């Protein structure tokens, strides 16, 4: 039995090249841009129909491997169907990795071991300004600083896709989908798949805290003018709407936490939220103090890591303002029903963010004080949620099925 394996960006590109060779006339592989470091942005197109679907892998650098594997899974399935004569008039365009520079910084993890500590040993996620999905807040798309963002927007403008799927993943949690428009039938489809694969549905995601949910694990983004839309209002997700396109953000966990699916009322939500908020406001400044004590000459390696650490430690207080009763402004929107799932998602988030900051700091300054934080917080993370590993093949299957569920629901 072959050892389970996340593919590197090079392996994903090679897999796409082999599909293009296997299915000539059906699959086409081409370059659609370059990264900041000059790496190619490659896109595999399957089919020649007039109804376009754009699937984007790697919008977050730490999630690129899962997205790349899902792209190959979907592209192979659709190409085989086309060869059999099954053609619904669609063309699928798979952007293999929108942030290959960031993905490269995560690749040591892909070889295992697949443990939480191993994951954070090689963790990288760029600061917000260096994530390709985000657009300028002034709405001037052509002013986007990143060539990766400009390439993605150019594809959206050229293809005018009926559906854009953004492939994401999380470390600990459940599977869920965020949509820019409600699509009937999606909750049932992804729920059935998740049950078959023993993956919990994230039924109260902190990423969609005030968003309506038509069913477990599915959230519909409010209009961009609504403050509840949050960061999504300034993203390539909403850019597709100018062509009446729908965007689906498809999330799948590496480790499952079953509490994330518990929709019963939390027994003491107020205390739990205050505790989570206090922990986040305590732990991020702890990382900041350690950073300030480190000799600047020891801060070697990739500067993008340091930029993200500085961003995270600087925004700690504002991260809790939406949900922590201790700091919520008086005019804040009422809290949604605080189920165990919703509280757990917030608690996971409150532990995840400082751990990310400490883990990235350790990569550029592996001093004992930083290593101690990473070790201690990884152990606390595991104790708190008892996460269980989801096999890579099941992660890919759930993500691929979710994409197809959205597409088929949209076409119904």
C-alpha cells in the first residue's frame, strides 16, 4: 500500500502535463502569469464549452497541496467523462496554484510526518497584503499590487465563469462551504459525502460568524455592502458577481474535531467566549514580547515569515471584538445562537492564531523560548480538541465532491 502523500506544486504541474498528454484535444495546459518570484502560474483547461468554471488552488499558501490534489482529481474525472462522450457544454479551468512562492515555503511539511507538531514545524501563511485573493479596499482592481491577483482577476474577466471555486483547508475543524449565492441542495450533498467519509460538518464557523446558513456546513455571504460580509467584501470572490457568477469557498480539515458539528446550545457560552478572547489577547502579546527580545541578527531566513508574525501580533485585540462579550462594542450586532459548534470554532481560532505566529517566528529564530511556545501550544491544541487525522484521499474526495455538488446544484 502506497504511503499517503500531499503533492508538491511541481508534482501537481507534472500531473496536469500528463493529463494533457493523455487527453489531447480535451485538456490544455498553459501559463497564465508569473508570481512575484517569477514562478509560472499554470492553468489546465478541460473541455471546450461556452459555460466556464474556474477552480483556484492555493489561495492560502498553507493549503495549496490539498487544492492541487483536488484539482488533479477533478480534472482527471472530467476529462475521462469527456472522452466517453459525456459533455454538458462546460469548460473547466484549473489554476494549479495561485501562490506558488508561498506554497514552496510549506513544502517540507508535505513529506510528513503528518502530525500537528510536524505541520507547524514548517508552517507559512503570508500576511493579508500578500494573499492573492484580496483586492484593494478602494475597489480599483487594476491597482492590485500582486501579479498573482492581477492574473486571477484577468482570468475572471476573460472567462466570466458561472462558478468560481476557491479551494481551502484548515488544520483542525470540519468541512464547510461558503457561497456568494444560495444554491439549493448543496447542504444535503456535502452532508451526505461528509457522513460517508466520517468528516464532521463545521456547523458554526467563525469565518462566517454572522452569515445565514441554509443547512449544516453551508454559509451564504451577505451583500458586500453589509458589514457582516467582512473581508469577503474586498475579495476576488465578489469580483465574479459582476458577470453573474457564483463563488464557492470550499474548506476541508486535515484533522477532524467532532465538537465542531454539535448544534446543541453551549452550556456556558458567555464564559467560554470571554476565556477564548482573554487567551488570544494574552498569547499574541506573548509572541510579541519574545520577538522583541530576540537579537535582530538572529532573525534570518525568509522575510515574508517575519512580516506575517508582525502583522498577527499587532492585530490581536481587534480579532476578538466581534464575539468576546468583554470587548464587544455596545452597538455590535447581536450574537447568533451560541451552539457548541459555534463556540468551539471560536475556541479553535483563538488557539490557532497565536500558534501560527509562534510557529512562523520559530522558523526564522529557533531559540529555546520560541520553541517552548510552539511545543506547549501544540500540546494544548491537541488536548483541547482531540483531533483525528483525516486521510489525504478523504480530504481530496470531500473537496472534489463539494465542488461538484455546488456546480450541479447551480445547473439544476
